[in-house]
């Protein structure tokens, strides 16, 4: 497997010499017994590369049957007992001494007078030019090189640990040089203990690591300059960590600290100092990239150590580094900081690029595994005529070390649903890959010790657990745990087997998924869509869950009462999302106590479960309530099977399901299933297999408190209808649907089929090419650079899209009133809904985009033109995303338009993005559900400004109550009502001021509205207290006015728009906001104060209340701040970017795999 020569791929400089007689001491050609093989080095230190090398060689020699001790001139106190003082050595002619040389020393006479055979092991000497003239290292560097010549005739042979060192020895007259990298036992350090606390803390942030003493030749200055450049281009937090010794008063260290302070990098660059091995191995495991820009490395042990821990290596091609890498890692020939930073970012973000690097690094590391080094050492000793007491056949050693291919990580030994999922998936993978699958116990918060008793009670489980371990070296790591911890996954391919039940995910999770996962094995099509809609850009496959495990459970009779007659069964946690409140209400409406029916609810007590109280309340509301049986005791799987056999239908009106395992289990046992027509269960609960309940979208009310998450609210009347329909259906009709359901489950939802799909996901990911080599070309169709809300919206999103991933081309409307000159990325090629789009489509042909983003407004394109754009995208196999800023039908005297006209065409769009739940429901009515997504409007995230300073700058009295309005000056904005309301409160608050920051819009209605406002101000004698600012201001100037306000008011009267961009400016000013109670503000929930009405009197009364109660006025501040952070333009643009990149990847994958 290995020829004993360290090879630089593509290089002809490998040194491997046939041994020959040389002048001086020589060894006989025939084998002879050797007394012992000892080692000497002048210095020693804990965690020192040469010292570690001596320990490793000593272990190899012991394994081969030799006696072996280590001697040193300077014995580190911590190594007393492991290393002996060199004067203690009593020589013997039968001995061999391996003399390690890495720096000059003062024991020339001792070395030259040794009675034994001596062999040089040369580690290289850092050139003296890299040391300060006052440094003692400068003297010993020069002396060490001189000693190479002085000692040459005393050495019987020489080992160089690198090709560079071998060349140097050859140039100095050495004739018998063999290159063996006797520096590191890769397997040993990989299996050594490490500081896992450090890993958990530090792996959550991108970490660029370098290991080496703080010295000019290590070029830390270049690393710091690369960090400064990376800060300018990296959208997520990162750190540079330097592990290695230094003196706090050393000139180079002080120079680095000065540079770090000048570049303001003190929060980014970290000097860890010299650390224990456990910490060192922790840093390697926490690192995202290993970056070496050294100007001189004799070998570069940390490069191999980093590769051993699968850390992608980027290294500058100086000295021996190219030889050390041996064709692995990324070798660079230019240290320009910007280029280095760009490469760092690409390696840290492009998982396919990282995999390609790590695969080659693993090949290189095999040459540093113990069997390979042992074989090279044996060959060398034999060439010296040294008889090996206990020779070892290393081939069997190499073949015997094989980590599992798959490791499933998470809980696995309990009745917990995640545990069931993990072990069943592992069993199925093992059936497909015998002996190559393992299990490891961990949970969201961290690892745990599994219950051995429970493990041994499950057939086949102990074997999978025995193969597993923390950081087992498995190629594929699959996790299913909650919360989903992914930052410390260490597979070549990291997959998350994931379930979710509502439409939104925490943004921090998505950031971690994009950084650390190679793919998501979603448990349903619904979950796959949720993952993509939240901005996960990687590959997603609806791997699903299996249901067939229930067939293995032995039925055990449940001895409790199950109620009378026809039994409806419900099994769940009874969390709010399970819809039990709707089920109880519908059941009481559908039946009475006189009906021969009952409802059996199997649940368990938990803090979110109030079903017992709900049943009591239901019986008070419905005196004739039908029979309800509540089972809260823990039941074995066999007793659950008995429930399925003894009940007659299963009902689950869930608001959100990731998969719906109880529904699948019930269907497997032949029960008719009633469930909501939305969610993960829709993969197997269809009109052909189940009785579906209609729903509407509503904001989810879950413990995570996500601002814009949505779930499906089941319709009570629809559920009543389906309960009756199932009860009244013939047994044959119920069985027919149930049988179709069972057939579907058997064909698609067994654990073996799930494992097949997971293996297919792995195969698809393996075929991925690095994505960072080419940016996604995105055609953005929108108004642009004009006084238009959608133009502003587009500019914010496009401005925050990551230029490292996107090349955005703007296709804008022809508009002479541009705000500033257009850039070269802008092409103006369409007019409005009355115009044609031929030129737009021709420009798209020329652009050849990877994806199309269409900002829709009924005034931009006619319905046929909108449909034609979608059809163009489909015909050219281009993903298209459409953002609807309104979905309400337009019905005016001069224009009528409805999305219902083009519903069929819109089904062809990859995503339909809307800003409100009402919009989602309008699309639902049109049958547009599978590609519809709630995509919240963005907002500026800015620091709060000093209100008093703002008022001083505007000459506004410091103590005056100040109300502000903001947005375009248009009739529906309610500005006239605000002025009238202000006139009412100004009688009680004579110092109050009204700032109307409302720009004129280029339409006649805007001018007329402005005139009416001015007339009202004059009528109410408010000229000295109301200021109208009608210029279109830059954001900085607009915020200067809003910053002075106590309250920002949006008194819209009526509008077809789905969301307000203007109100987000008010929120971004970090000031309290009050709005009228109309749907356009519904997406803001509890973030804003709501007026009790839209008329001036209601607004006036509520303004007086708010301004008179400081505590009430500021009561929304915390929620407002959290919302701003979550909905910043950067966050929303990152989410959109993930959606688009993911959709492009899906199309590419279909073309590649198809």
C-alpha cells in the first residue's frame, strides 16, 4: 500500500537513496543484532514537535522489539522520568543512537565521541535571517547548520523528515539520505483525548486556525492582514486563533499587537498561547480552516495534524510546504490578503469545495498512519543491516482499521419518537450496508450516557451502539435531535434528519444549517419546503419516515374502558398544534350522548396539555356531549396497537405536523383517517386515502415566539362534516380508502425505503461540484431607482444580497424620473400593464439568468404578461420567484385584474412570496398552496439615536410631545385624519408638535392630498406646530426627523396593499408606533399600538392616552427591538438568497441526476 517514500504529487524531487558505504563508521551489509536503538535531542518540551516525534519513534521501536530510551541535554521538568539526561547514557558498540537535529547546541564533543552507531534525523533549522540579531536563536541557527557539516562523517546514515531537508543534506554532502516523515502518528492523535467543552464553545463561530510559535518566519503578520480583509467580506462572525508560544515582551509579538490594534481586530484575533494537547486537539476539531502563510517550515507538522482532523488546509508554497501537503490541501503562491480572505470564505462556506479538499487530505494522511510509518522504519532498518526482533506485517494492520460508513446520532433507546426514528433508520441503513452503520447517543443540549438495560432489550441495537463513538470517523453522519445541534458534526457528509411543524424556523438555526450541513433529510415534503422557504440553500430530500415498525409490535390487550359503539381514536401530546380543542368542539357538534359513538384520546400529562380541563368545559357547554374517554397513562407499544385494532377511525385535525406518525400507524392497521388537508401527513393522507378537513392559514401560537410563523387552522364545520361522513359510510367504503392508504405506505413509507432515499441523497450530494466557482446570475424584474415603494424594497434586498454568491442584473421599467443615474447592471425594457414584454423577454434571452425574481404589482404587468413571464421561465428551465405586494383583485373604472385569471400559470412558479397571512389565504382559495410562502417585509436595523440631540438639531422644544408621520403623501394614508386628531389633542397639549415626513408621489392625487393637508393646517391654526416635509429625502435625513418623535403614527384608511414599507421606517427609528386597525398592519401583531378606529376622534382619544402614559407608550419596545433584528434587510436578503440558491440547486440536481 505504501512504498516507504513520502511523495509530492507531480514532483520529481523525492529523495530515496539506496544505502552504500560511506567514509567513517559503516554498518555491515548483512543483518546483525543490535543492542538498543536510543534517541537524543538537545532540547525537550511538552507539545514540542521534535519531542513528540521522539516519543512516537520510541513507541514504534518498542513495538518492533527494541529497547529504546530518549536522552536530552535540556530535560523539561514535566518530562522527567520519560526523558533522561544525556550524560546518563553509557554507550555500547551494539547500540544505535538516532540523533535529532533541529537547532545548534553545545554538545559537539559528546556527539562525535559516541561509541555507538549514529544516525541523523534532520528536522530542519529555521534560517538565522528570521531571528533578531539579539536573539540567541540566531547564533544557534548558524551553529546548527555548521554542525551538519562537522557531524557528517560521524553518521552512518541520515533520515530527513521532509524532501526539503533531504535536499539540504544532499547539498551538504550527505550521500545516504532517506525521507521518512517520522513526526506524527495520525491515528494516535486522532484518538487522543480532547477538550470537548472548547469544541462546543468555539465551533459555533467560524475559526481560522494557525499553530506555531509566534515568530517572524511563521508570518503571523500576513495572517492578521488576511483577517482584516475577511472582516470586510464575511457576513457572519469569525475568529483567527493563533496557538503557539510567545513572550509578551518579544518584539515580533508587540509588533503584531500594535497592528491588531491599528486594524481594530482585537475582538477577532486571539492568541491562545502554548496549550496542552487536549486543548490543541480541541482547537483542531473546532476549526473551520487551517491557514498557514509561513515563510519557512522545515516540515510543518501542524499541516498534517490539521488534515488528520479533517480541517481544510490553505498554505503558502514556501520552503517544504508543497512537499508536506503532497498534493493535498490548497497550495497558494500569492499571499495577497484579499485573495487569501476570499479563499478562506469560499472554503468555509462551500461544503462541496470543503469535501473535495478533505477527501484528498485523507489520502495524504494515510501516509502518516502508524502502519505506514512502521513499514517505512522497518525498511530503513533492514537497509542498515539491523535485525528486527519482532517484525510486523503492516498490511493486515492497515486493512483492519475501518470506521463505520454511517453514524446515526441522537437518542435511540427509549420510546421517545426521535429515538424510534433514529434506531429504525439505523437498522434500515444497516440492512442495506451490513456492518457499516453505528449509533451514538446525543441530544440537543449535548451527549448523554444511554441506558444499557434498554439497549440490550432491543434486538440488534447493542451491535450498532458498539460500533459507534464520539467522532467515530464515519463518512456520513446523520443526526435527528432537538434542538438541532449541528455545529460539531464531523462527517465528510453531514445530514440532518429533520422534522418541523410550522412555517418558520429560527434564523440562527438556518445559519448553522447552511454552515455545517451537506444536506437535509426532511421527513416530509412539507418539511422540505419549510426548510427551503427559510433560506436553507443546500440539498434537501423528502426522505420521510417509516411506519412498518408497528407491524413488529406484539398486540397487548388494553384493559381500560374504551367507550361505546363507533370509536374515534386520537393519539397525540395534545399540544395546541394538535388541534384537540377543534376536535372536541366538532365532536360535540357532530354527535350527542344519544349517538352510539365515543372519542378515545390517548395522551400524556405535560405542561402544554390542558385536554382534561377542556373536556370538563366542553361538557358544561354541551350537556348532551357524547362520550369521551381520556387515557393519560403510559402504555406499551403493544397496548397502542390494541387501541388501533379496537377503534374504528382515527381523527387528527392538526394545525401542524412534520410527518404525522400516528396517522400513518392508524392507516397501516386499516383505520380510516380524518386529518387536516395540510402538513407533513399530506404525503400519504390524500383525497384517495383519507377524509380531509379544510383549513385556513393563521399565525402560529407556539412557545418559540417566532414573529411570522404560520400553521393551518382546521375548519370546525368541515371537521364536523368529515366525522359524520366516516361514521355514516359503509364499512366497505371506509375499508376501500384505508386499503389504498396501506398500499401507499407499504410502497413508499417503510424504513427500508427511507434508507434508500437517504442513500440517494448521499449520492446526489457526492455529485455536487463546488458552487463558489461561479456566482448565481439573478434577473431581477422590478421598478428601480424611482420614487416607488417597490423600487425601494428591491434596492434594499438587492443591496443586501451577498455579491460573493450573486450577480444581479436589474430589468426595470422605463421611467424618466430616476433618483440617481442607473448603474451598468440596469436594463430598462418594459413600461406598465398596458405595454408589451417582448423586449423584456429578449433581454432575458441575452442575460441567460440562473434564476428570475419578479416583483409583482398589478400596475407593472397585465395578467397575460405575468403568465407569459412564468411560462418563459418554465420553457427555459429557469427557477422563478414572484413577490406579490398585493393579491387583492383590482376593480376600478379603468382597470380590472385578478390573479384568478392566471392561477394555472402561477402553479408553474417555483415560489410565490407574499407579505401577509391574508395573502396566503387568497392564494389558497385559488389552489396555490404548494408554492406559496409568507416572506415578511424587511426593515432597517439601526442604532437608536438620541432624541434630545435630534430635537435640538431641528429646533424643537425638548419637552414638547412630538408625533410624526412617514411615507408617501397619498389619499389612503389618513394624513388628513391625523391633522384633525392633532388639532383636538393640541388643546390639551399646547406644546405638542406634528412632523409630517411625507414625500410627494409623482401622481396628481398626491398633489391634491398635499393641498388638502395644508388647508386643514391653516383651518385649525396649526401652522406653528405642524411641519410638512414633502421632499423625497435620503433615509439618513428621514430618520433625523423620526428620531425626534415620541410616537410615529400610521393612520391608513384603506388599501389593497399587503404590507407597509413605510411603517417599518417608523419601527426602525426605534420609536413607539401606532396604527389604525386595518389588515395591512396585521403582520406586525403586538409590535405596534392599535387605534380603536380610523376616524379622527378615535385617533385623537388614543393619542391622548398614549402620550399621557409613558409606561404604556414604551411597552412594545423589547418586542420591537427583537423584531427589528429578526426582520432586518440583511436577514431577509440572506433568507431570499438561500431560497434562490436552493431552487437553482434543485434544478441543477434534477438535470444532473436525471
